[in-house]
C-alpha cells in the first residue's frame, strides 16, 4: 500500500505509518504486526532426511 496509512486492528488499536510504501501482515508472524517484516519467509519445512527408514516385515 502507499502511505501514509492508518490501520485499525480487531481489538480497536490504531497503527499509523508515514512511510511511502508499507506492507500489511496477513500471516500474523510479524514481530512488527500489523506491518509485515517478512517473518513468513523464515518458516522452515520439517526435515525428512532425518527420519528412520521404514521397518521391513521380513526382518526376524
């Protein structure tokens, strides 16, 4: 969005940015909510290479 911007969140709190361009957070991971800080990019996928191999029924 192009600024200045005033955002009113669900609880009624008002946030104002005088910046020329702002990004609104929709994932709620931002430490600077309601402004986006790209926290959504830091989400990592679970590692599957550490999982044990599947058990074989033929082992005795």
